[in-house]
């Protein structure tokens, strides 16, 4: 009797858990075109690719700047391939793959990236700063200039 209850609980857990890694792989964030982040690119192109900036302003020299923050995800092909891999692994292991697949997908959820972009008079990029460890309050100290137009 106890054995039957254990088997029933294991089966119920597997049925409720099945499919999570497939869904998670398919709905990961998309890939952003960071190649646009170079001197001379227009502000409009950046907003079209990365969305509205998280903050904007004017620096001490009177130049406008935007701060873009986004999650760099995966290409459509990579997401589809991972989802297919999870489906196949689920079928071959009768759902046991979800015990490993779901936590695995939870760790591959993209990287948060923040860039501060300063513009010239024509709203074209003059300087790009990439911030590392953007979650900390000292992020400004942990940055590196990617590209800069000489003034």
C-alpha cells in the first residue's frame, strides 16, 4: 500500500513538473543587436532596438545622454533548439529530465547589461560606457568606456 502511494506521488509530481523547461527555454529573452552601440549610430536606432532608456539627462559638459538597461538573451534558433532538446529528453526519460532541466533553464535567463550613451549635437553616439555589476550602488565606479569620439 505504501509503495503504491509513493509511486502515485512520484507520478503526480512528474506530471505537474513536465514541460516547465520546454516553456522556459522557448520564452527566454531575445537577442539584442549590441553592434548598434558604436560611435555615429543615431539615438532613434538605439531606442528602436533597446526600447526607451531607463534614464536620460544632460552631463556636466551639456551633452545629452541615455542609460539603456536590458537583458541580453538568445537567438530564436538557440531558444528553439533548447526547447527541442528538452522535449526529447523529457520523452526519453519519461519526464524525469525536468528535475534537471527546469533548474538548468532557470540559470540561463540572459545577462543584464547597462550602457550609458552620450550623444553629439546631431543625436549620434559620441561615447559608450558599459556598466558591470549594475545591481550595485557603486556601478558608476565599475564601468569601462567602450568607444568615444574625441572632442
